[in-house]
C-alpha cells in the first residue's frame, strides 16, 4: 500500500489531542449563603463567650497606626440600630441603615467605615458581590477601623476581586495588604500567587506560590496544583512533573491527580509514561469522558508504531458510548488503520468521517485509498464528492476522476 505522509498523521494527532489543562485551579472558596449565615452565627456565639477577653492584634507588624476607633455621638444610635438588625439577621434593613450612616454629614470616619463593613457583609451574604466590593472599598477609604477591621476588609476585597476575575485589581489590593501588614501567612501569599498566575506572569507567580507552600504546615492540594500549572506554563515541565508525580503518588485514587500527571508527561514529551497512566485509569473504568479517551488515543497517535493501540482505544470508547462518533473520531480511526496497513477498515472509517467533515479533504483521502486499492470507480465517486465540498488541492481530485476505467 502506498502511504500518506507520516507528518500528516502527526498534524492530525496534534489537532485532536486533549488540551493540557489541570482542571479548575481554585481561586477562593465561595461559601453558599446558608454556609455563610451558619458561620456568622457561630462567630457571634464565639464572640459572646469571649467578649471579656482582650482582642488579639492580628497584624502586629503592620506599618499603619491603628486609629482610636470611636463612634460619633450622632452616629452611635444609628450604629446600634444597624447592629441590632444585623444580629437579628435582618440584613436588608441593616444595609439600609448602613447606607443612611454612610451618607450622614455628621458621621465620622469610624461611623462610615464600620457601617460600610457591615453593609459589605450583608451584601456578600446575599450574593451581591459587586455591592460587597463597593462597600469594602468605602470601608478602606474611610480609614476609620482598627487594623483588624481595616486589613480584614482589604483582604476580603482582594479575594472577591480574584473571584470575579479582576486579577489586576486583586493583585494591587493584595500587594498593598502585604506591604502594609508585613504578613507572611501562606493563605495571604497564595492570593498573590493566584493573581500572578492568572495574569500569566508565571515566572513571578512560581516563587510566591512556592513560598506559600513552604510556609504552610499543611498546604492545600490546590496550591500544589497551582504551582504545577505555573511551572508547566512557564516551560519548566520537569519541575511540573515532580509535583504531579508527588500528588499522584500521595492520592493514587484521585482521578484528577492522575490525569494531571498524564498531561504533564505529555507536555514533557514523555508519551509512553502518559499513556501508561491513562491506561491504568481505563483498565479501572475511570476514563468516563469523551475528552479523556481522546487524550489517550491522541497520545498513541503521537507515538511511532502505536496505531493499533489507538485503534483499540477508539473502538473501546465507541462501543461503550463514551467517545462521540464524530468527524474527528472517525478521521483518527481511519488514519490509525491506514498507518497500520489495514486498508479495508481504513476505507470504512473514511466513509463515516467524510460526510461529517467540514470540507472535502476526508473524501479526497478516501479517494486516494480507494485508488491505491484499485477500486477506481469508487475512488472517482469519492473524488467528485471531495470537489463538491471543497479541497485545498482540487487538481489531486481531478487526476483521480480522470483515471481510465469506469
């Protein structure tokens, strides 16, 4: 059998290969409204029990001088009314009073900042994130809270900006927070690392994320995944592979960790290792999505002499109903059969791919294989179909049509 260019097979495999992604790299944990309400109630109960104790300064290294936070005489009754409503879980009413306080000409910096802080919490509890961010900015700008409240507002604002994909704004806020608090807490540093990653500043992100992990006694797996993704995106595939191997070894039953390891191996051109990881998942019945099967057969198609393995994966996926019977699937199957010298099933696969194709290229390939197998009348028909759908090289189709014989 005459052969197509092996380069064409590689182009196909690249086109259908799974995207090397690491799942959803987490940003900040977004609680549900009910979870936030439960947490707030628990916090209130805790504060009541420990109200006699001294308040701990959460930012002892802060450069900001904590103001003498006191309510004004005219603001005090309104603040008390607001807090009563807030404690009674009448959020909308409390927010309305907060808005009145913020607008009061007689209100001092503390009145405005504290009212903004409570309004921000009410807005957040009701899933009004833009409103929460607006109030947090007002609380910070008023500059009337003690350091715990002031920097707590700044930290929350940075987290919400990150959650809302406002990465540059979040980075600016967290940079200000870190500069003014001198904080080295890993949960604070990871916000900056996440911002830098999402701004595609990978070389800047990696050391920050690594520092957060090293400073944490129990770093979250998501932080490790974020560092792995950062290394991969910055071209440090070897470092990414080390982290991926560690996560996969630590959690052998974690499908996501195994898929990430396969993706990192693939990006590092360690295709045999990538295929081995994916095959283990397939053998245990954990490959359950179309994209996962495509990642495996595309890996095989990018390896020399692995066409038969790719065929087995595609047919297995089709039989189980996991792989979609679409153009890309049948085209990959056709080429895998062709390059393993199986002309008849290659023709069958091309016949399924061609009608689904966006152009006539699959029909032209079908015509070529039919011609090579001396099935001239069928080759001519396929070449005509190719011309009708459009091909890059119409002369190739015309030459087949012009062949002698019916």
